[in-house]
C-alpha cells in the first residue's frame, strides 16, 4: 500500500511516502510560518523523485490539531481534496499524539497567550485529556509524570528540544486507527474553542 503522511499543524512541515512498511523518503523541517506556501511544492517534488502521482496514494495520514489555525488546515485540505478525486483512505492523528508516538511522553504545543496544549501518553494511549493549560501550571502537571520525556514545542516550557520522528510516530499510531468514513465532515481539533465554550457556560 502506498501511503502519504503529512503534518503541517505546528512547527514542522513533515511529508513522508511509505510503500507498505518501508519509508521511501521523509522531509521534516522547521517551517511553521510558510507551510501553506511550501507544502504543495515539497509534496510535488517528493512524489516526482519516487515516480509517483498523487492519485497513486492509497492511504493518507494527517494530523488534525491542536495547532496553528492555518497550519492544521493545509494537510487537511489536501486530504479532503484527494478524497474527492480518488478512493484514498484518510486517517487522522492528534498533533499532540504525533509528537509522542508510542513512547512515554508529555507532548507540549505552544497555544500562545502564555498557554500550552498538553497531554501525557504511554504506548500510544493518552493518560490524560488533551487540554489547554496556562504555562504557569506546567510544573504542577509534571508532578504526576516526572519520568516522562517532554516532547514537542518544549522551548515554551524551558525544556530542551528533543528530536522526534513524526513520520514514524504517525505511521505507527495509524496502524491502530480506522479510516474516516465521512472525510467531508472532518474538521480541525481546536481545544481553544472547547475551552472558550466552557468559560462562557
């Protein structure tokens, strides 16, 4: 099976092509400010190098947020468009989970306004709800996860940057995920919106 993996939701532009279980090539570069400009050219170049067409893709795996409002929509729009013109299967992975993979990690994403998106994972399963947290509460959160590695946009909580392989993490997680039945109804995950509704209630 030919698979295309994309994450444009946060600090990286990540694109990978898999043929069955083999990764043919992956790109993972910092590019949060220009993902909407760079994603299509980078994808086209990657496909061309491996003599593939977009319509050859049988399964596409993307992240659905939380993350940048524009960034999350880049890969999702490509996936939705592809699903209209081909029988491709679409799978979606949490952006927080993508950083952790099946490792024992606390994933952190900068939510701006001195807040973070955060969740703890072990073996590919969340140990907490994905949530929006003031950065000032991060140390308290970590008291329950002192032996977990902090991954993601770690600089916002003054932790060292940890290299992660987003392509491999997403591929491994997607093995346990069912394809989306109604891709046209797929929407980004915005934890901020949920939090805002709670405040208003």
